[in-house]
C-alpha cells in the first residue's frame, strides 16, 4: 500500500530527463567559465536600452507582485498585432506556454505529433502530462509538413507541434505552406505553431486570424528582443481558448520587471530592426567562414546557423574541441540532424573570436 511519500504512477514511470544541459552546468562540471556562450540561441546583442531602463526603474517596486493580467503588455501587443486583448495570454516564456497548451488539450493517453529532433521541451510536457508522442523525420532538414499532417490523421492526434522558423535547423516554411498544412489537418487536430524566431523570418508569416480555432501561435521576448533571462512570452488564440487557459495558468508567474521590460522593448522598433540586420550580417559571415573551411551551412531564418560537418562523429569531435577551448555550442541529439553543430549568431566581436577558434579546431 503506498505511503504519503509515494509519487504518482505517471511520475514514477517517467525517465529522469532535462531538455537541455545549461551552460552554467557545464561551467560547474568543468570548473572554469566559458569564453563564448553560443549554444543557447540567446540574443547576445542584448535587450533594448529602453527595456533596460524600464526594468531598472521597476526594480524599485520588486516587492510588489506582477499584474496577474499583464494588462499593459497585452494592450501593447493588441495594438501592435491588431488582435483583441482577449486573444492574448502572457506566460513565463514559450516553455511555460507549451505546458499550458498540453495541459488544456491533451488527456492522458492522447496523441501529439512532432518532428523527430524538434524542440524537446514540447515532448517533455507531453510525457509529463501522460500523453503520447508520434514522431515524423525531417525531410531535407526541414519539417516535413505533408508527412506531419498525414501522421496527425493516422494517429487521431490532438496536437501537431511545428516550430517555424525551426529549431534546431533554422529552416522556414512560408505562409502559403503553413496555410496548406492547416487545411490538411483533421478537425480534431490543433496546430501549435511555435514562432519564437518569427522576427528573423525572410518573408511575412501566416497572417494572424486570432479567432481561427485550428491554431495557437506562440511568440517570445527571448530571442529578437534579447530578454531570455526575464522569461516572458505570449500566445495568440481564439477567445474561448484564452478563457480556458485562465482556469489553469499560473496567474502570478510573470514578474513585473519582465512585463515592464517587454512593453518597453515592444516600443523600441529601431533597436529591434538593428538586431535583425546585425543577425542577418552574422549569418552571412558564418556561411563565408564555413565555406572557407570546406563546411556547408543550412540556410537559416533564425539567430543561429547550423554548420553541417557531414557525419555525427566529425560534428561531435568539433563540438568537443570547441568546448575544450571554452566555446559553448550545441548539437541536435537525433540522426540525421546530429551531423550538425548549431551556433548562435553573436556580436561582431564574438563572431571574430569564434572564427579563430573554429579554424583552429576544424580538421
């Protein structure tokens, strides 16, 4: 008979797992600091000066709880996006929102579909709430939209997760392709569209129809806005979906400093455009660097570039050699993507330093 300390059967059955090993954990394990932090897709250009000023000012009120409705930020997003406030919910980054969606839409044993090797935190939430996953391999290093839709139909999936632009490949499907995917899904399947990198995309995304019940859009201030440490993002969905989230979300989960900074960052379009342009230049530099070393890169619509080393063994050797020189990068963990090394587009100085080290360790 279980005692009061027994875990649930679900938790007991789950493997011990962490979606990502943090650079801080690597530093503790190695006993030395990293020189270049280019593995977490953080925006090393930093937040807008206006956002920094707003957050510093808000520190004076850090003894107060944050607004549980994130009213001012939702109002700002509403005006920027042209959707009603009732179509927006704010959460502690996309990772928090992924859990909210899974909890709201997946019962125990129901199915979700995703690409094999895609962003793993979605899988973490699906397993944690007792649902099951079906995986579809990438095709030509891109989400295979036709195969994903077919899998959703075959498995009566409740959720199809797609990141666009994609992590970890950096690939991009245009608005027409995403619209076709939506039309191909069965009635019971919700498209969960992770648009964490949408500001870097080369063409406009699928137009926002906030009352379309078939899709939930997830966006963040972690990437283009440079506020990953503040943990703040938002979802756009039909009003009844947002109302359902209100029943179960952590209402005080987003602190007031993050809310204030995000609102200020949203208003600083000049800084955002500078980041986007700086990242575009950095992607070109990385492609030129790779070419000079006889390495391919995947086309990227994000703030990182995937260097293609041809085999997992060569990619691992280079990644390990970079870490030995205190340069943090990441590799996808699933074949065939594990031949790639994913590198954040850093500042010009970081890119120069990375280039020197990569040239030194590349066989």
